C-alpha cells in the first residue's frame, strides 16, 4: 500500500559514525527553539520509552498505536455513541412519517343469498402518518401526530363508497418518579463533557512528558559535548605524558615500564574519547527524534544555552499546594470521581418505579375527500365533504388521561447497581488519596534532589580545581622543574585520572541540577509555563460560529425566563488553567513561589575559589523589630481599611512564564572554545558546505492544538 512519506524520512542521509565523521556544519539551537520545533512536528506525542525500550519489532507498532495524538480529544468529543453532540441529540426534535397502501380480496363467512354464496370483501386502503416528538430537559415528552386513512370497500349500508378519516393527536408523557428532573435527563451530557475533560487532561500530561524528555535530552547533549571536550583534554594530557616517558625509555627497565603505563593510559583516554563521540551522536539522535526531524541531515545539533549554576529555591507551602491543584493526573482522577458520583445518582434513580402521567387529546373528521383548497360547508356523509373540513369544524373530539406504572418487585438488579456504584466511588476516592500522597512524596524528592545537586556542583568544582593544580604541579616536577625527585609516572597518571573524573563529575552535576529544576516544575505542574508552552483548542467549523451568532441574537431579543428550579449545578467550566498566579494591581508585595540567587565567587585563604553556600536560615539576617507607635484615634479612612480590600477593585491575572535564558549564570568555572569541537575532537570535515540554518524561535507562546484543525506539519 503506497502512502506519502515525510520528507525527513524519504531523504534520510547516512549516519555520522567514527569511520565517517564528516558533516557540513553545526546547528546551534536554543532550548526554546527545540521545544518549538518539537511541538510543531508532534501530531503523535513521542516519548523516549518508545525508543529505548524496544525488545522486538512489534513494540514499534504497539507503542505508536497507543501513543497520544493531537486528535484524541476531538475524537472523544465527536464520538457518535458517547460524545457531547450524541448526548445532546436526545433532546432534538424527532420526525417520523410513513405511507402504506393495502388491497384486500378475501371471502367472508357471511351468506349473501339463500344459496349460501359467501360474501367476498374487496377493499383498498391507504394510510399516511406523520409526527413530531420532543423531549425536554425535565423528562417530559411531547408528541403531535397526524393520521390520514383512506378506505374503499364493497360493504353494504355505506352512504359513500369511499371515505377519508383524518385524526390529529397531541400527547404529553410526564415521568413522576423514575426519569424525572433535569439532573437525571441531562446526566448523559454532563458525563460526555467529563469524558472530554479527562481526554484533555490526558493530552496535557502527554505534552508535559514530551517537554520533560526534550529538556532532559537537551542538557544530556550539553553534557555529551562537555564530556567530549574533557576526553580531548585527557587524551592530549596522556599523549604528553607518553612522550615524556618515551624520551626516558632508554634509562632501563623501570623507564620502559613507565613508558608502557603511559602508553596504556593514552589508549584508555583515546577509547574514552571514542565512547564520548558515540554518546554525543546517540544523544543528538535522541533529541532529533523528540523534535520530529531527520536523524541525519549533515548538521550536528549543538546546544546554545548554558546551564545555570544559580541557586534556585522554591517556597514549600506554595509549590506543595500548586502540585496538588495543577497536576493533570490528579485533575483527571477528580473528574473520574465526579463521574462516579453522577453514576451513583443515576443508579439510585433506577430504584424508583416508572410512573408516568399520560394525557392525549384528539381531533378527528370524516369525509368523502381528504381536503380541498376551500371550505364548501358540506358535512359528512354528503358527497363532496372533506375530512379536514370536518376535523376543523370541531364536532368530534376525544381525550384520554391516565397513569402508567411499571416496576420490579424487589428491585434486585437496581440494588446491585447502586451497590456497585458505591464501591466504584469508594475505590476511586481511595485512589485519589494515594495519588495525592504520591505527588507529595515525589515533590519532596524533587526539592531534596534540587538542593543536593546544587551542593554537589560546589564540591565537584572544588575537586576539579584541586585536581587541576595537582596535575600542573606534578607535570612541572616530572619535567625536571625542581622539587622532590621521587615523583613517578604513576603519580602523574593517577592525577590525570582524578582530573578527568572531577571534570566529568562537575559537568554531570551541573546538567543534573538543571534537570532537577525541570523536575520540580514537572512535579508541581508548571513545566509547560516554565518552557513558555500554552495549550489551545483548534478552530471550530464556520457553521459553529454562524450558529453561535444566531443563538446570541436570539438571547439578546428574547425574554429571560428563570428555570432555576430545574437547572443543575455547574459541573465543568472548561479546560483547567495552566497558571494560577493572581497579582493585584498596585500590590508590590506579590511574588512567585521561587526565588533565584546568583552565586558570587569568593577566595579562601588556603584553597581555590568555591561557590557560596546558601545561608543556614535560607535568607538574610532578620532586622530588629521597630517599636510600635502609640495608637492614635482612628479616622474614617483607617476604619475603612480595616474592613478589608475593596471587592470591586479590578484584579489582573498574569500567567507565569519563564523568560528566555532566565536561569543563566554569569559564573563560569572554566571556558571552552566550542569551535574546537569541530569534527568531534580534531576530526574536522573536509566537505563543509554553506547550508542555511533553521531557526524557529517563537515570539509568542507556542500553542498546541487539540483538534484536527491544528496547523501542524
């Protein structure tokens, strides 16, 4: 079966390997740009589990088939069986019509003469039925029916050989027990809306997971470049040591042993450099997969943003409350509990017997013809009379009023349904409690991990500085620059290993610290705003806007009728807010839950420069309290202020957005020339070509659609 392929798939290039390291150029990309490209190319919300956990080929189809897409919410809402429109269709006007023609030629058990010849009934009949049925929100059913019947037969004692019978009926059926009330009858619509809200929460969580994978992969790629540079420095240092040992190789067996050790150390560093190159290529491909672009296009992604080493602190009470309110999983479970409560109400309503009050009124008329364009004033049974004329004359009217009762003695099935609904509600409430406990524990671990990573940055930085000084000192002593003469090659090689390890640990801790910041935002539900991403539904069809405008005009020109006694309480007010920061205009004390402190380097008398440690109390020293002034007599303005804020004061809602590069530290322990990484550590490309760089840096918040009209690639 032939289908169109993506251009990134159809024109995929051969991968960059250690044997074929040539590429055209670097693609310096920012974190915000990578997120923007990923969201534009994500009809299917990708995750790393679908790549890193492949055990066999079937996993590709299975994981992709179960992955979230931008169409899921629209599919749930437009479901013809359980969607919102399907539930609203129960209140639409139903139209029915039928037309039948029947011929009868049947002998009857009736003697027509003395010879016993049976009577043969010959009859031609036609029947035309039309009706309209409407169900209201409180359960009342209105129906109007029109029945037109034609009869022509050979029976005796008929003044006319044929006649038309026209009836017009109006029937009202009102439930009195089971199925009565707006809450019960509107419940399918409310349940359909809850299902749509659950699908929106699921979509939000899938987008959030994608953003976390992108941010983690971005910092992993930054770490891969740093490890590559560290491996290059280690290889160069090992090569220099090997050359020194090689120059002293003629000194005897001990010198040959030192030369062999230095040579082994060099090849170990070389192997680590090759592993670092491959790790960088794998990490770069992983980020490309999340961005939805080709695995190889002869460019190498290179992070442009520097990781922060500033101290980021969160107020525990604020982030804990925010996590319990904004978590999409908790919001989804709360919708499920609301659905269970409504299902329990519906199950209890089934315990009531079905008692309906029925009222029917009928007008009928009989005539020679069905209808004419004008009234002749001829009544049945005279020739030329009409059935509609006889009906509208009002001479023949009928009515029927009664009660209909249907129920089961014992209600065994209904009681079982109520018990089942109660058990499911209790189970989902218990799940919500456990999920809230899990969120609280995860937030605790995330905040603790953030603080631990910050302190590890300081420790590994000091270790790096100390190891660097040791290597420099030993190198000078080994080259004969003075000092103790008992310096061996083992000491130099071991010092180089410690330097390589300390440098790698520092950058590992630095990238883990930035990933820990994203982890806290992930747990407390603000990761989308942290990356300047906002969800939005796609555009509706034009017919929907026309209908909405027409309904608005009808409401503006109509009278308001209070049906509060039959209106159910509000269940859903739309999608959940992504930001809950409320800032009152003129209030300078409002602040967010997090504060950022940029570290300042300082010198110790007997050691290298270290990053500052946070204060023990988490802030500056407390200022002495001032003595309260002598209270004065309160005036009208003071008494007015004690009553509280003015409720009519306008409130400005500001959504929390992370500014671009807001966590960029100015303190850099060491500087590296990124251009020296061309060709992955000295393997420079000989076939560089001028290629335009693709930059998709959005000036506005990125919007991810949830409908089929989303402008995706």
